[in-house]
C-alpha cells in the first residue's frame, strides 16, 4: 500500500503535530514491509521531514507562503490521484483543512476544534474546516477529550479513533546526575532550581501571562531561588509576554529560550524542579507525558485534556487563577514527600505510553480502512 503524508501546515517542524509526525516516521520502520510512505509538501520542508526520515519527499511548490488551504481544496485531490496514493494522512486544525477527493483520507487532529473555530473569522472557513473532518474516512484523535469535542460539533463518532501520542523512553527517563548549580544545554546555561513550561507562545489560552503572574507571587511570598524557564517558539502573543516579564518584579528569574530543539529537551526536563503546564487548549499533552517520564512532577491546568493525559497523576490548578498557580509552585518547592509521590506515580503512568503502541494502533486502523 502507498500512503501519502501531507506536511503542510506543520510550522516547518516547530509544532506539536510536526514532532508527532517526525517521531511516528522515525519509529515506523518495523512495519514498512507492506507500506510505502511518501511525504509531500513545500520544497522548503524537504530537509525538515524528507531528509531526516529517509522517506521519499515529493515537493510540489518551490517557495513558501503560498495559500495552503486554496491548494488543499482545489489542487490536492488531483495531486494525490496522480501519485497513486491508496491513503493520505493530513493534519486538520485552525490553519489547515485539506480535501483528498476520492482518495481515502485520515485526518490527524491534535487541536480542540471548538477552540480553533473561535479563531476563524469567516463563517465559510469554519464550515470548510468541519467539512474536511466530515469528509474524512477516519480521524485520529489525540485524546478522548478532543474526540468528545468533535462529536459535540456533529462529527460521526464512529469514524474517530483515539490514539494517544507516544513517549520515547530511550530519551525521556529519570536522570539523577544533575548535581551542578547550572545545567548547560547548548546554547544555554540555566541556573537550577527552575520550573519549566515547554510550549510555544502563540495563544492567550496557553496562559503564559497567568503563569508569569503566579510565579511573581511565588517569588514575593517565598523568596526561594527558583527560576522560571519558558521554552517555546515565539508567536502572536510574544510581545505581550515579553512586556509583562520585563515589567514584573521577578524578571531577573524568568528565562525565555525561544524555540528549543526537541532533541535537547530531555536534559532540560530532567533537571527541572517541575513542569508547569497552564494551557487550557492543549490537545495532545505530549510534553506533559515526557515530563512525567523524565521523573519530574507536573503542575497543570485542570481544564481541557490534561487531567485525562496525566491520569490524575499531577497537581492541578485553575489556569485563570494566578494565586492557585503560586500555591502549587510553593507546595512542590517545599513538600518533598508530596513531590516524591507525584514523581513515582507519574513515572508509572507514563510507562503506559509508547511510540510502538501508537504505531501498532495506527497500523491496525490503516489495514481496516484499506481492506
């Protein structure tokens, strides 16, 4: 069987779905005997995906910035037919909603679609996003929460399959050899102890602002030496976050890394005091699972997908309440017994998630669709 994988709309490797794709392809080799994978997208992403995974990369546009949704609606059906794909995988969300025509398509959804719709001004564009889901032969949802959200929007639940993201346990595992005052991860040297939030600064609902305020309250209340590391790509709300950090009393203890390569994330997570994840629009929870697997406690929003993804093995707060965030940071920093229990339970929970399991479930779905 020949499968086409659409790489358009993945922010050139700097998004959660892009990491999902790279990890999936990297771990797919054991199942490739009867599967031919061909990636397609813009020429600029040839070395983002094609070269990295050693898969065929079929570029159809030599420049970046073309109208992606126009190409998906008008040209993608003939493209996939011309290339004789039996099946096409594509990402659906706020910025991208493809159509495959008569070729069977599997939509990969890592976003809370109802939230994505709020950011689309055009009623026609909102209809097209839903239409792309309704016309898919199958949908891979990153969580039960995301599935339930789509069902509420009228998507047939029978076509939605929950397949959780995997964890690479060869890279994300507890490490105990961080004894130095600083952790050096090129090109950064970060003073310990620190809390980390590994997420792009793209939406107000990711709650960077409330986290910064909560951390400032924590510093003022406790005077503990902890720092806050915001590790993620710059986005549309970066200016507001940078302004707040500059003006807040704890600004000297807040470190914004910008885009942080995923291959360097294991050491950064393992050496952190805790992972703080205040996002209320998280769809897959991959970074949270990686934090649990790395042997650090997770403090996160009690809304959205995070209670499901963590299995309750985290400390929860109202992400709109900076005082609650402050209290959770203080609890983790001061109560070793409580922290150690979260760590132990979190490691056990994260062991349930692997890329092997993700690939096996995806492969069964492919065979089911093409039989």
